[in-house]
C-alpha cells in the first residue's frame, strides 16, 4: 500500500481496495494521517485524497 502512495501524488482510499477492504483502506489512511505519515489533501469529509 505504501508503494502506491510513493508512486502517486494523491490517492483515494478506493485505490487500495484491491489490497484490502474499503473500510480497512479508509482506516489505514486515517491512521497514517494521525501518525504524520500522510496528509489529507481535500479538507472534505465525503471524498478524501491523501498524499505525502
């Protein structure tokens, strides 16, 4: 999953669903934001993009 973030400027959690469930992808992104590894780029609740 981290390789995808390194290869792209921004990703939606849906881009990770081939690796894990939709809920797990959202939780992973939220956890990485909390740890300071990712930033949430859109500022919206409904459709979020994450990047480094």
